């Protein structure tokens, strides 16, 4: 059964008329005799929309019960059983009630489409998954119901339901979208003119992208190669030369003249991959293109003009930007150049030839490449050419009367080919010339004379020389290409590995310098950076005072760029200098790629250092902010209470009774005690962090310290129950600090325990230490938050007005560790939190 067709009405915002348009299309299809049903439509109480339902068959909704409430959802089974030709289903991005057969309505629609039923649906642009975060940035409202873009893009037809922001706001004001009580809030928030304009542009651009896909598919299906100027697309051609930056900026200005124009950069490399532009320049130009909103592409082709035009037509480009030829006038006599050939073949594509400073300066003469064959092979080849031909002649002279001249020529030709295979082109050509002279003198009538009487013999000797030269040239070229291919493969593998290391952050600058030195066999490699504010000219590469060494490896480092045998300018103020010999052109291109990767690694390293320096500052700032925010409340509360109590007592306007006076004094006393504890905690925490807290360790009996700590709780002591055995050994601790720890732990436990549950404090002996447990029956904390409760001010932002500044547990752990103990949380069986304080016993310390 063929799959049904999906038609989607896309809107920029609620109220633009998507549902109205969907029902209108359904009524028109019904009038044309199509079998149409309404699967689900949300009218939102709009009378004009409800009127369109008259005369349409409506499938009853499915009733769903969730958490005691009743909901209605799309009845997929009923639609499949009814099997209409077209189903109208509103709100494509809707999330179904838990318990439905599918989580999303678009999944229900997929089932219906698979059954051969066509569907017409609606969706707003804010529900598209790819635009969800953008819409939230614009409107400030998150959209939790989304639909994957691919679901909408697969639709057979997408129709944009558009309305200007002003018209939509008028509809809203007239009560045609929301209820009257919601109109003012909507107009001042989501339905602001700026929001609606931005959403409208998003919808238009998204649909335009869908139209581009359809146009490309149509052109491909119908084999259309010509350019259709539906949208301006500017393609700039890069060679990796110094003029590339100028071309990119010129092309960007051309693209900027047209709203919505695309900028694309393309570099053509040869099919064998053996010649290409400067990798460092291409990498820089690629970054420049992408910074201007363009895209970078690389294509392969030996015919550069045709490769450029094939790419341009493939992306439906309208304009092509090329640089004026760098070749001189003499070279242009023999070849018109890429620009002229591209212009002649461009057809409807406009070609811009951009002049630049490098035009007609000629290409840089490449450095002399290394010989294709090794020195040993070339030496053997010369020996074979110089000695082999005379020896062959001496061996053939006894058979001169039995062999014809063609046979003798074949022997010499075999010898020449052998020399070519061993030593290359020049030894082989020498052997060919020498062999032709020997053949002329010893085997061509008249014998022993450098004359030829038979023209046929002359023709045979000429052919011999030509064949020998051609064979030797081909052999030498094949050896050279084999060497270049192996070199290119090794370079590509090296650069690929290098890029992978850098991208994964596995290579530091020093490691990359070591790799450079080992790869090229250099004695030293140095990364230099120009000192800021030196007052020297930018091209001053000879003054050591103007440069500083970032990193170096190997022998004596270079102190200036000119001090090395090879230098690569990475950036205006960053240079890689190397010693150990000059590098040829291919090695230098690889070195430039290394230099570009080193620059990336240096930026990563510096960013990490800056992040590392900023992190403590951010944490300190966060701590100060938390301290000020917390202390501003927790200091103010007891101060305000004490001040109010004292001012009341001093007032002469009221005659306080003894009971009232006693209560006010108690309030002041309690507030000042709370303030004293808070200040003490703050001071102790600052001493702990500064490492200057004085700790006097001595033998302490728990049965003496715990009762004092319970008494320090004041009125809260009634909610604490102690179970400390007198048989526990003495521990090593500071009695005052230990008492502070216990008070903090017990007061914290009382604060979070139910009023009818007591806090239990117990002690137990375990080998070399004693465990003191403070057990409460409060709500407890999740295991993943056990460490967070010990952070200072950790309750900031989620505490009520009666909790403290959040230093109690942090201070308790710090004091415990200062005394050689530990403090860890654990879950209380049956619910609650148990704080376990572990302290060493006296014998262990002794």
C-alpha cells in the first residue's frame, strides 16, 4: 500500500490562521469528492474556526485518565478503522498524555501515513527542534513541545501561513485569539512586535531552505545543469597564494550587496594530490571565509577551469570571483590561463577577475627537487653507461658477420634500457648517444668509419636514439612520481596524525616542536614571539631584544627569526625558526602546516592557563558574594532582635511587667548569643582557610565534653539524648574545638528533625579510633549531595529565613580535620541523616 501524503501548514506564531487554513483545505477537498474526516482539531473557542467544522465528519476523541484527571487525545485506531483518504489532525508537535500508544502526536501521524491515509496538519515555527533554543532567546519562553525538523521536511507540501505582526496584534486585541482577560498580558510579552517580526523571519528562512532543497532535487531529477538565479551565491576561487585574502574580502563585499546571499570558497587540487597550494595560507583563508559567514570546499580535478565551473553549477552559483593571473606576459603567450578559460566556459555565471598586488609578478620559482634516484643507483648507472657500452661492443664484434644491424641495435637498446632502469635519464641518454656512435663505427658500413652509406641504417640509428631517450625519460619520470607519491602519502599521514593529536588536546607546544625536529632532522626548533611595545618596526627580524622564546627544543635556540636556516611566519608576531639546514619546497609546506598546528596548540595552552587563573578568582568572588549575601541577612536578624528588645526595655512610654521584661532580656540574650556564635564561626573559618588556627591537642574524655556541648544548646538541649559510655577510651583532641564541633552538629540535627523526634548522640570504640554519631530523623540528603553539605554557604539561595549562614558543617569538618579526625555523613536507617565524627584514641598518638 502506498504511503499517505503529509501536508503541513506552518505558522510563525499562534493565531495566524493555520487551523483555519487546514479546515478550509479540508472543505475544498470534500467538495471535490474526496473522503475527508477530522481526526482532531483545536478550535480554542474561536467561532469562525468552529463554523468550518459544519458538514465535516469528526472522529470522536479517545478518553484518557491520568492522575485522576480526564484528557482527550487523537484516536488512532478509530482513524485506521475508518480508513478515509484524508485526515485533518491539528498540532503536529503535541505531546500525548502518558499511557498513550505514542509519546508524540507526530508519531501517531506516522502510523496513519504508513496506512496509506493522507494527513493535513499544522505546526508553529517555535516547535521545530532546530529553532527551539533560538525562539527561547527571542521570546524568553521555553517550548517543551517540539517536533524533529526531518518530520516536517519529509512533508510532501509545506505551506506558510503568514501574517504581519501588526495584523496579528489587531486580531489579538479584538479577542480573536485568546480570551479577553489574557489579551493584555500576551500583547506585552510574547506578542510584542519585535518578537513576532523575528519569529516571522525564522519561519520565512526555514521555508526558504525547504524550497532550496526542492529546487536542487528538481534540477537533479531533470538533469538541469544551467544556473537558475533564485538566490545569489558567490563562489571565490582560492589557490593558496598570497592574493587569497584579498579575493575573500572582495567576494564577501559582493555577497553583502544582496540580502541573504551565500559565500562559498573553493580550492581545486590535482587528482594525484602531488601539488597543492600553501597549506598555511589555505588554513588562514579558510578561517577568514568562515569568519565572514561563508563555507570552504575542496574539489579534485586536473582541469581547473572545468572543475571550478562544475562546482559552481552544482551549487547553483550566480557569480564567480577569481584573481588576476600571477604569470608573466611571456608565459601567457603559450597558455591563456585559468581566468580566461573559465570566463569563456562560464555561460550564465558572472565571472569577476580581481586584480591584486601579486598580479603578473610571476610564480615563485620552486626550489630544486631532490633526485628521484639515490646517489648509489645514479653512480652505478653512469658506470654502466661508460663501461657497459664498450664491453657490449667488444662482445658483439666477433659475431659482426653473423648479425644484422637491426639485431645489433636491439642489443644496444636493451643495454640502454637497463642503464635507464638503474641510473635514470641522464646516464641512459649518455648510453644512447655513445651506443649510436659505437654502432656507427663498428657495425654500420663502411666499418671503422663515422659515415653511413645506407640511408636505412641512418634511419635505424635515429630511431634507436629516440627510443632510448624516450624510455629513459619515462623510467626517470616514473621513479620521480613514485618518490613524490610516497612522500605525499607520508606527509598526509603525518599531518592527519598531527591534527588528530591537536584536536584531542594531546599535544603541547613543546611536544610539537620535538616532533618537528625529529621529522625533519633539525638541530633546533624555536617558537618566537615579538615583544609588545618594543617600538621597533614590524619587519625587524634581527634584533634579539625584540623577541622572546616561547618554547624550544634541541641545541642552541634561535633568538631571532633571521638567526635560523628556515623561518615560518605563523602570525605577525609569531615565528617558527629552525636550524639544521635548508628545507625544500615540499618539506617547507609540511613545516608550515606544523606551524599552523603549533599556533592552535599555543592558543589552547594559553586559554587553559587563563581559565586556570580565572577559576580561583571566580571562586573567590563567588565566595565573597555568598558571604556578603548570607551575612547581610544572618547578621541583621539577631542584631535587629537584640536592638528591638533593648530599645523596648529603654522606652519610658510603656510600663513593662516583670514577665515581659524577662522575656525581652531573654530575647536580647538569645540574639546576642546567636550573633556571637556566627561571628566566632566566621572568624574560625577564616583562620582555617588561612592556616593559622591554633589547635591544642590533649587527652579528652568524651563523657566530660559531650554533656557540656549539650548544655551549650540552650533551650534545644531538651531535644537531644546522649548515650556515651564511660568505658570509651580517651581521645586526642582540642576540648574547646571538639565542643564547638559537637554543638554545630547537634544544633544542625535538631533544626532538621521533626519536633516529636529526638536527636541521638552515641559513641563507639573501633580499634584505633572512636566514632561519635549524631543521628537525626529528618528528611536526610541524597547520597550525591553528601560532599556538597560541607561547602561554605552551600544553602545560599535555597534556605529559609531561620537557617544559619551555612558555615556550621563546613567549619565542623575543618575543625575535625585540624584535630586529626574526620567527619562524614551517612544515611540513618529508616530515614534521616547521621554525621559520623571519627577521632584518634590516646594510645595511637602515644
